[in-house]
């Protein structure tokens, strides 16, 4: 009798987990978005059902949801050889060819400015993305991007930056508070400042955001919005910004404080869908080391979660904190 009761209790728990999984999966499917979706590393149970192709059909909870995620089930995410599936690769990913500076018609694009973006992965690994900008083809867009990297973007009265005006505020400066916020695995990287307030506190070694902090509003987009993309998103290593410029990425409903969370993206492959997303290319990576580091970033495991069970939803924040440490404009 005791064995029968145990079997019945186990069966009841499985039925409960089945119904819970199905409900949450449908909810996640209805509310998912690329910025919130995630990639999961493969645990032991998931590996078995993935090989058979029936995780959800078998209602293998550990396999489908990823509850087995842990040190025994995946490689160290800070290891350059740790793949998107949590398995250790034989070698770190290699980069694609450096893009040729040509427009959609094959005409040469002049590189007018060079910028180096220094990035830290975790506490030990560092790399640099060297970016060349098409200043002649997209002068207003490039000027704004250079401000973002060097002096910071200011859209309010400069009096607000002075002490004693009654508020706390600061230019929007990418090296202070900038991060790689979303990885679309082997496709594109999304960079920005998630919160101006947090960046302000971080830059001044404050424990919290001052109550009188006022974020910089979105810039005026009149001039930048008129500049068209000079090339398509047809190869890896292209720097892409929203059509209206920095501050206009994301859904468009973000507050001023969060408006720069998706400031610019860099392609890690041919992503033709970006041509239909009101975006434009204003620059490119310049050397083989930058392309290799791009491939490394695009293959970094992303944070796991329930939405990882929804087919096709595989983008998310990097599992290891990846932040901008400096930007140098030449």
C-alpha cells in the first residue's frame, strides 16, 4: 500500500508540474520580446531529451525549463570556449572577415573617425572594438555618436550641469554606465546605458541615485532622422543606430532615464531584418582583432530563464557581466 500511495503522490506532482509548465509557457509566449528572451545552457537531463527531440512532449521539467543549470551541467561562462549551449568548445570562436567600407552600390565609404571601445567580460577578460565611422555620409549621426563616447550628450540647459542650480544631472556618457545589455546569439549585440540615474551614481561613487537627479531627455531628431543608411546590415561588424539617433532605440515607451538602454548595435552576421527596423549603419569594425572579439561576445552564454523554453526566443543579457570600461576617440 505504501508503494501505491507513493506512486500516486508522485504522479500527482508530475501532473501539477505539467499543467504549470504549459500555463507559464503560453503566458511567456504571449508576452515575450527579444530584449527579455534568454538562452539556456544545456543540463544533463535536457541534453538527453534534446537528442531525442521531445523535452516538452515528455514533460521533462528539468530538461525543458533548465532547473538543472549549475556548475556540473555547464562550462564556466567566463571561459572564451564556453558555448551558448553550456558545453565547452574545442577553441574560442574566430571572427568573420573585416567589412569592406563600401555603400549599397559598391562605392567606397570614407572612414573619417576612429573610436576604440574597451570592454571587460567579468573580472579578468578584456577586449577592444575598434570602430571606423562614415562621417561624410552620415555627419549628424556620427557627430552624435562621438559625443556619446567622449564628452557626453547634453539636451537640457547647460545651467543644469552647474552646482547650485537645484538639481543633479550629467551628460549621457557611454564609458560611465555603458554595458553590453542584450546578446542576440551569433547575430547582433545591443549596447547602451540602462539607467542614467544609476550611471550618475556610479560615476560619483554614490550608494544611491540622488532624489534631485534629473535625466537628460531624448535629443532632437530632426536632422539625424533625415540621414538614410548608406549600406544594408548585410555582414558582420557593422555599427547600427536607430533611424532617429541615440535615445530612440527600444520600444519608444521608455522613460528618459531608460531611453539610452539600446543606443547602438553591432552586427555579428548578415542580419537583413535590421533593414526593416528603422535603423541605419554609420560605421564598422576596422581590424581582425575587433572581429575576433565580436565573435567572442556574440557567443557568450546568456542569462537563463523560463522564456528559454519558447522556440526561437534565445536572446538575453550576458550571463557574465560585460561592461564598457573606456572609449577613446582618435
